[in-house]
C-alpha cells in the first residue's frame, strides 16, 4: 500500500484560518506548517488530506 494524498476541504479551511490568524496550528490538522511540510514526518501507508493557503499547510491523517 502507498500513501494517498488528496486535497481536503477541511484542511484547506484550517490553512485559511491559520493564515488569517498569522499562526501555525489548528485542531483539525494532524500536522501544520509554514512553508512546505517535510513528507518524511508523515506516516507511510496512509491517506493524507492536504490543504494550503498562502504559505500555510494543514495535513490530516
């Protein structure tokens, strides 16, 4: 099994909230980042929802 990445509306909304608040972290996100998140930090063999707004990223697994 491989990791499946998809655009998640929940993750996009969380990234928008982080950008609006100018802060990293949202309860909806398993991992939050400013700039590109490190794919080495995410679980393998998983389904990961991603969302981005500006330089803010939200990943959900």
